[in-house]
C-alpha cells in the first residue's frame, strides 16, 4: 500500500478571466489578475484525498512551485483534505522561465526526499497546455506512468488505471511507485467547507528552494513572442449556391 502521495498543485490565471497579452508581446498580463488552482490539479487533489479516505494511502502532500502567492493554492489543497504542503519558492526570471522540465526535476527530487510511493498530477495546466510534467517526472524517476486517468484502483502493490485515449478507453496495470495524471472525468472535486478552510490555516507548509533539492532551473526554451488569436471576421448570408461560389471566387478561395 502506498504510504505517501505527492500531489502537484499549480497556480494559474482563473479559467473565467479573459487573457490579455502584454503590449510588448513578451507574455500575458498577470498583475492584478485573479488566480486559482489549475482545474486538473483540483481533480488530482480530490483523487488523492479519496484514496486516503478509503485508507489506501497514509498521507497526502501538496506541492507547488512559484512565488509567495503559490501558498494560497497549497492552502486550497489543504482545505480539500491534503495533510501538509511544500512550497518550492521560485520567483522573478526563474519563475517566468519555469517549464515542465524544471518542475519535473523538482518533483522527482522531492519524491526521493519524501520517500513518496505515488505522484498524482493534473494531466495539463490550462495556462500552457503542455501535458508534459507527469511524463517527464516518470522518466526522471524511472517509474511507471498512468496518464489521462479516468478511473484509478489500488490493488496491493499495483494500480489499475483506466485511460482516456482517442476513440475509447484503455485499461492498464502498473507497479508502484508510479506517476498518475488526472483526466477530466476522474472525479468531481469537492468544495472546501469553511471549517476545513479554518483547519487548513493550522496545517504546515514547508518552504524549500530548488537549490536545496539540487535542481538547476536553467531553461532550454526561449519565448520569442506571444500574440492574441486573430479576430474572427463577421460572416455573411447568401441566398443560393451560385452566390456562395461567387463570393468565394471574389475572396480568392476557389
């Protein structure tokens, strides 16, 4: 039975906020913008807490990499039922350049330090849509991986995972320790109740720096430019097929 589970929780711009690109096209505007936990990370936290409630695991540790505000995201996970948190402090230019590879190195180092038997992550974040962190973490640890999980069952030293794939579902069994990534249909995350929010304030959050874990945050990628999607032009109605063909010819489409 896995004893300790690490759950990644990422602070992202809230899904309901309209994204604005910076005037210099270097990124998106984040100052003064509402942030919240990545929705797929909420699903990962819920799954870990459910496993603990079933007494299939012993401890849930929420991990977030980022500036001081990331502690708010960890507190949300603690209010949902996580036992304690780890805040890996990354700020300034390092935070701007923080990508899946750097986060994977941090998670792999923490998994070894904490002697975790399971890592559960959201399949992707809604800000960069990379869908890479879980796979990279498994590779760095040389652990089996169950990605796009829509159903998870613990069976002694194995995990049965139902995966969402193109055109259907795939069922696999993997040994522990392992890395799982949560898909949308894995569960419905609970709302944190007021008593649990108050309890979360007393739970411990450890602060560590990447250097403490021996992790180099040097990025191998450079963002050259960020642009908004082109504005969609207004459509028009035509009465006949001939009119449609004529409009397409005028526009040089046929």
